[in-house]
C-alpha cells in the first residue's frame, strides 16, 4: 500500500509518515480499522479536524483542466529593492517566509509572514489569491523548495524573490516591526485589550482564554469589520505561528494596534493562568 497523502496533510486524519505499508499491518494498528460502526467511524473521523483550506476548491477546479506539463521546477527571478518598490506600487503582495521572530524584528511594510515550515503551502493556500502575483522573501537556497510546494497546490504566480532584507532597509525602505505581548503583559492589560483567538473551533472548545473573541486565521479577512480600532488587538493561537500570520495580515491591512502573544495559549497555560473549556 502507498499513501495518497503524507503526514501532516489536511486531506485526512492522523496520517502516518511511513512511505509504504501492508493491508495486514494497517488492520492491526490503524485506528480507522478498529471501528466497525459507520456512524461512529464518521464521528471519529470528523472529531477535531481543522477547517478545510480554501485552496481545496481551487485544486478541484485546476485538476479538471488541462495544465502544462512541468519537466522542471520553475526558477523565480531574484529581484532587488527598486524592482520590489515598483512591484508593490502595482499591488504585488510580499510573502515573508522567515521565522516569526525575525519577521517581528523587522519586515517590509505590508508583507505577510507565512513561515517556511511544514505548513507553508497550507497557509499560502489559505491566504493568497490565485490570480494575484506575489514576491517571496526567502534565502536563495530555499526558493526552489518553496516554489515546488506552492506549485503543488496551483500557486505558480511568483513574481520573484528577495533574499536580503538588509538590502531593503539600506535602500530607503524603513522596516516595520510586529510588537509582542508575553503572558504577563496580557494578564496586566487583560481588561483593556481585545483578545483574538485565531485557532480552530475544535481547539477552542478544549481551552480558551476568558473574554477572548474567535475568528479562525483563514477567515480573518472576511471579518475585519468586527475588529476594534480603539483597543490593542492581542492575537493568539496555540504556540504563536498562526497568530504571526494573522497579526501580519492585519498589519498589512492597516491595523496598527496589533500585537502577537508570544507562545500563544500554550504559554498562558504553562504559566498557570486560567482557561475555560467547552
């Protein structure tokens, strides 16, 4: 047996990481084969599953159309500051793939932080528009792998890449920062801030911060009209990765009252602060 999807894919539940298996082995150890009731199987399969990414619908559409055969991975063009400025003036988006700490310390204004990790293509599919070109901020040695991950879900409209953020800051573009709150900051200011939980609904049912508001990160652009402009918005997820995406997205949309909760709700719990369940 060979898998249709790899571990971590949103296309299934608890997918294994082994490259091949046998029917006999799976019958012994696979959780799905231990359930012989259809309703219980469906309930178990759907329990705790995240929201299906937006790009699933686009992939279905693309899979039904003739697509050109790729015999090699396209090589995006390296661009420099002058080209970056010109592209951004034309509305080209910038996706910064650096880690969230580096992004917070200084990034191109208007850029979105989708980190180069195992969830990169999933969140690119949630956030990016298939019709719009975009620029990657990434080291040269990672561009091919990122390009391959993107074209696998049909995102092939890469305008180019920038590998040196310092070049930008040294050529007239003032870098923007993303402010951080730690758990003590949130505890001190809890009654005066707007806490935005961007996790899945299933995670929130297990534990949530009292008084927090919920908008899943992938749906954030559809609910910005409900966010306050007169309060600091403290964005959090489980550990800080998804909230970095969400906070950077809000910054790119003009919200200057956004901070990211370092360590997310996991750090909040580890520090002994109370949560609600259910």
